[in-house]
């Protein structure tokens, strides 16, 4: 049975969802890097759609932030005025508003397509999983924010809960992107080798782990302890943190804010995984070009290889500019490119897999 592409309207709708999830993750990254995540202290799904509209309401929101996020306010923003608070409020508000907007963009076309009987069963099943992942991301997003509120020991939200939130969001992005490809990208009957496909799947696994390490880097502000390249710098704070703060006590890992050991471990792992990803990525690209499967596949591999190199450079620039605070522009670009890299790799894997119908 040959693959059947879905109507153009459904393909556009699915791709719009992919784009919106992409920007939601990027906006979430900016929210994290600007210390904005704790600025809204309540989870009001309906009422929260309307921001403060006058000075008394803004002052009330600011006062709630001072109390609920007392540790962050006193540590980082003790001299903050109302105008500066409005800036960090904007990013968290945009992050939540964008999530609501995604719900509307999904819901109304879905109802139209559903009642017009335009959605095949395989797509309905996958959309059910998309809804579940989106709901889980939203719920865990609030759990993450909650971890930093009314907690005198936390300057930011829990890095571990942030990573779970990021992991769910990245999975949602990848799953929805694959769903769009099933609906919109025709698969060629390519004679791919088992070795090439295995390398692609290994790459995917390492890339997902690397994205999670990146979440820990951001959540722990781990880049601040060693804003240098390369990693092996004599007398660096990174190696001092590993040696002087080494402990088998799990508290060192769980309560990472006053301790350097966990941050140092995360930075070392993130950097080493980046090199492993680069080496395996080059191997995958070499095998792919040698196989010469098709022009379309080769273009996908070329895009993946280019993004992989760019991502490595962005990571380096982000780290070496992390002096005093993580640079928002470099960090946001680094996160956005990670998602683009994930999409390009999924595209290559999609084209190199054994042809199958999208009806299952």
C-alpha cells in the first residue's frame, strides 16, 4: 500500500503546530535566562490571560513576587523597580500566553477537520498523544515554577524539574514534527544499510541526552563556573570544583546552589557529549554521502551537518560569554539551534527508514 499524503490544509495546520511548539520552547529558554520564570506567582488558566492593567494591579503583582520569590528577589533583584519587574513579567506572560494560543490554533481546526471526517485514524491516535504531551508539559511547567516559589533556599526553579519540563517539550516537538512528516513528506524507496540507520538512531539518543544536559547547564547556571574554551585550562575553577568539592553525598547533587561539584560535573558531561555528538555526526554524514541514496536525503544530511557545526560553535560562544550571567542572545540561539538540529536529524532518519504506510 502506497503512502498517501494528507490534504494541504491539514499539512499546513500540523506544520503551524510544529513552528509554534518550536517558539514556545525558545521563549521558555529566554524566560529562564532572564530570570523571569518566578515573576507570575499564580497559575490562573483563564484569569491569567489578562495581565495587570493599571499601576495598582502591577504593584500588587510585584509585591506578590517579592514575597513568593523572596530568595531570588533579595539575591538578584533587590534594587529592581516596577519598570524592571514589568520586563521579566513580560517574558513569563508571553510564555504562558503562547501556550494558550497554541491551544486555540490546535482546537478550532481540529474540530473542523474532525467533523468534516478529514482526519484518518492513525492521525487521530497520534494527535491524542500530542495532546497528552502538551498537557503534561503545561502541568510540569507549573510544578517547575512552584519549586522556586516560597522556598528560601532557591534562587531559581529546580534544575531537575526544569529538565523534565524541557524533556517533555522536546519530545512533543519531535513527535509532532514526525507526525507532520508522515502527513506531508513522501518517502522514497531507498536501499539504506542497517548500519546507517543504527548510526542515525544512536545520534538521536545522544542528541536528546545532550539537550537534557543543556537544560541542566541552564538550570544550574553551570556555565558561570568556567567561561573558558577549551575545557582543559590549568588552574581552572572547573577542575578545582571537581577536586575540592568531590563528595559521594547525594546532597551535593540535589542541593546544587551552594555547591560547585554538581555544576562542574554537568558542564564536563555537556562538553564531552558535544564532542561525542560531533564525532558520531561526522561518521553519520560520511556514511550517508558515501551511500548516495538520493539528492533529497543528501540535502538533509548536509543541513544536519551544518547545524551540528553551528551548534558546537554556539555552545562555545555561549560558554565563553557566560561571565557573571548567561548571555541571553547566545543562550537562546543555542537552544533554538538544538531544536533545528533535532528536526534535521529526524528528517534524515525519516527518509532513510524502510518505507511504510502512514496508516498504522
